[in-house]
């Protein structure tokens, strides 16, 4: 029974769409960006090359950033991430990750992540690194 609670917390964090969607997330034109089948497949299987970062990604980011129906941009959906990055900048994305944004809890549920870890995961998910 104890193992169910973390899973429920992760799923509940992904499920609430408060205007920031998986296809773009910034409203307006960005919200019209739909991921391709290739991008959806990539999001389901991609992991960072660094094994320590990959472990953190698996337990804190993948649940929401690999699900097309979640209120989060898909990992590897470069257009959706570019819209967010141009609106908020890397520092803004990091600040929102740390404080929480819409359905995403503070730190993206990665309480042991450093700013460098979070920045590296943002870079990876946005398709700017592998």
C-alpha cells in the first residue's frame, strides 16, 4: 500500500490542465502545436545519457513529460519547448520548475535535484541536449 502513494502523487500532478497544455503550453499559437507521432514515441522512450540524471528523470519527470494527455510539454517536442523558452527564458523555466507551475509540483517532485540537475533535465526535455 505504501508504494501506491508516490504513484498517485505523480499521476495527480500530471492530470490537472490549467491552461498549459502538452502541445505548447503558452497559449495562443503555441497551444496549436501538436506533437507528431515520432515526437510522441520519442517522449515515451527517451532518457538522458547521464545515468544519475536518467534515474532522476525516470522517477520525477517521465510520468508527465511522456504522456500526451498530461498538462506538460512532451520530452523532445522542440516546438513546444521553444515557445516556452522564448517566453520565459532558461532562468524563467528553472524558476517555475523550482516553485511549481500549474499542475507541476515544486521541484517537479525531484527534491534531491540541484539547480544544475533541473537545468540539465530542462535542456534534455527541450531537445537541446541528448
